[in-house]
């Protein structure tokens, strides 16, 4: 319920918006808001900082882009590369004029756009959090093998005679745990790919 409320604030009072992620670089600033409004012929456009109140929502959208590109390990949720984002009225189509504007003025700073609703953001949050959690579980198993290696060396250095400590059968454990979480990760990645294909701008 808490995220439900946050999503509505993120997308405005209607709980729906077209969101464009921007990443400015170099000394040239982005056009001012009034310029965006003039060129896109809408006074309802708003602009926000990427690392402001809605960092978590922006991180979900950036994570989608990472996953569809095959980047597996996520950055911290509060680490985003989007410098600003535009909030447009919901269902805003990318007309020829809009495309021309971005080609001329913003092609270098437009990261991606999404047609979003409150329910779509809730679905995405579930997918992204599940994806991240499965990666954490897989990493826990991998770290366990590393811990056994370190512990075996410490046991040997202490002249302990317990072979289960000195020579744990890590290969056997790895065989038992082979493919741990892979099927679930593939399934949720497929859902994220479908979400991206359906709602990218």
C-alpha cells in the first residue's frame, strides 16, 4: 500500500503519465521547462531531478534497461544515472514532431521513455525486486563456497584433523546446487522483457 501511494505521486494525480528519462552531460544544460512545453505544445509537462523524491521509481526504470541489455548485477537502488526526467500527459504519442525535436535537440540526452500507469509501475516493482532477490540468493550460495575454501585453509593452518573441515566436498555441493535459481531468474527476466516491449515509449 505504501508503494501504491508513492506510485500515484510519481505519476501525478491521475496515476498515469509518459515518463522520459534524460541524462545531460558536458557543459551544455538541458533546455528549460518552458522550452520543452513550447516545442511539445503542452503546458502540462513537468521536469524533475532524477535523484530527487522519485529515485526509487527511476531506479526501477533504469534497471529495466540494464536487464534487457543483459547487465545482471544491479546498482544500489539510490544510484541512478538519470539527471532529469520529463513527466508528460498519459498516453502521449511520439509524433513525428516530437521525434524531430528529440533528434535535433535531445537525441544525445534522451535515455528512454515509458508509458506508465500506477498498476504498470506496481507490476514492474514486483518484477525488479524478485529479480534482485533471486540474484542475492544465488550470490549467497556462491559466497558459501568461497567461505568453505577460506575456512578449510584456516582449519589446515590450525592443524585440525577433521577432514570435513579441511577437505569439504565443495564440488559435490556445487553439483547438487547446479542451476540454483536459474529457471526462476529466466522466468522473471522474460516478464521484464515483455513489460519493456509493451510500455516503452
